[in-house]
C-alpha cells in the first residue's frame, strides 16, 4: 500500500499567492488588449540588462483603423502579386476569409483573359491614370465589376510590399450608368416622336399652304404678263421668295423625319443627304454603299442617318474640309458606317473650351445613338490631319454595346 506525502501550506500564504497571480494575469490581459487595440506605442521592460524600450508603432493605429473601416478594398502586393495585406472590405468583395486572402496571389481573383491587362497595369503603377476596370472573380464564382488603382510603395526594402492597390466596387456606378442610359434612350424615343409630329405638321399643313400661296403668286405674275412695271417685278420676286420658303420648309421637314427612309430605303436617303450637303456646304462628297440584300431594322437605319446628319453638320461648322468620304459596308454579321474628312481635325485631349462647348454634345449624341441600337462608336482625329468616325452595329439579336474614343496626338 502506497502512502501519499502531504506538505500542507498555510491558507493565508496560498491565498496571497493566488491573489498575486490573479492580479498579474489581469494586468497582462489588459496590456495585451491595449497592444491589440493600438493604444500602446512602446513598452518599457526590466531585465538583467536593465530597462529596455520596445516600440510597437502604435502611432499608425489611426491609419490602420481608417483602412479597415473604408468601403474600398485595400491591398499591398509584392512584385510577383502575392498579397501581403488586405483589409476586410476586399475579403468581402471576393467572399473569401481574410486569412485565406493574405498570402495568396491576387491573380486568383482575375480571369485568365484579364491577367495581361493587369500585368500591364502593375508594370506602370506610378503612371498617370494607372487604373483598370475588370470583373473580380469571387470564390463562389460570382463576378463583381471593380476599378483597380495602383501606386508604387518605395523605401520598404526588397522583402516588403512594392505595390499598393485600391479596389473600388463599381456595381452601384454601373447601375446608375444603366439607368442614365435607359433615360437617354427614352429621351431619344420621345425626341424622334416629336420630330415626326412636327415634320408631319410641316408637310401636311405648312407646305401645302405655301404651295397654294405659290400658285396664287404665279397666277398674279401671269395676270401681269402684259405689263413691265414695278408691280410685275415685285410679283416675280414674291413668287421666288415663296418658292425658296417652300423648299426650306421641305428641307426642314425632310431632316426632321426623312420620308424617303420608309419609301425608298436607307441607301437612297444617304445619297439624298450627301447630295444636299455637298450643294449647301460646297464640300465634295464621295459615297460608297454596299449592296443590301435585305433592309436594315428601322431603328438602326434611323440611328445611322442621325449620326451622318450630325457628322456632316460638324464638318460644315468646324472642319474646314474640302472632301468628305462616306461609306456603308457589311462587316460579318454587322454593318459599318464610316465618315472621314480631310479637315483641320482636333486633339480630343487638348481642345479649347469653346470647341468643347460646340462639339461635345454632338459627339455625345452620336455615341448615344450608336449605343441605343447596340453599336460601337469610334472617333479618331489628328490635329490638321482630319477626322474619322466609325460606327459598327451588329445585326445579331443580342449585341455588345461599347464606346471608344481614340485621340491621336498632333503631327
């Protein structure tokens, strides 16, 4: 039989020991809490070698709180795109636990097709406009439209982060953009309906009244045929003015709603529009139209006609061109309208304020009309080198909407 040896401690002594340990434990827990919360900048510890000060860099706590509470993703990356730091917002964007985000490659959240664009962006992180829009791929296979902005981080040493990145969620911006575009499309529809109404009023009422007055003025001229005085000359001038007024009203009516579009087709309307432009502006125009086996949808024909109208108006007002080339071609399963002039052109990035006011809304209107029918609008211009407009519209049931403006520097 084994005997257990007991070494009893006085209750008062053990109680004091437990109380001391509890006090030390509470103090340690409070110190750890203060360190975690960034309330401590430095610690003073006593040891064999005397007092030592350890800095905890708590002065940066406010910045850490700001980054963690912001509504944008914040990351730091190494040169090979490994994530050294990410805030909670970015983890929510990619729907991945934060501990699994940190230490992984940022490329896992980008599609293979977008990685080349990302690589190009990361090669020039300090460049002006170093931003990229792409869909971010979350771990649950969902996609989130974002804008990525990068900046270089210097002075941290080769083993530290070299790139700082801000990731902005564009979901709300895209939703607002879609709502604005839908509103713009609705405005275009209302505008076309109003143009049609005014054109009908001009054609059915004003033009007919002018024609009736013109016939009466011609009868007046005929009744004065035997005379050669001021009365007959005034009657002749009146008849000429009425004829010019009738032609001008007819031109306005035709521009508001081209009746030939429904009657003779889009190609004939192009010929009519370019012919009138050449006569009125004194600018030669060449027109090249592909053979159309079938009619284009009515909304596409109207959109292309309005874009041609606006482009020719800009040429007349601003281009100082001597020649304009217009072509309508079939491109695969789509149609392309090209309008090119040999005028003075302009630099889209350095236009004077007056030119922006004159041309900005016109360019916006052409772009919106192209996107309204699922088209792609492209503008290229060179200072003193002319301007070229390309509109490509797919004839497939589902089309891709896109806009691009290319600015070439002055020669």
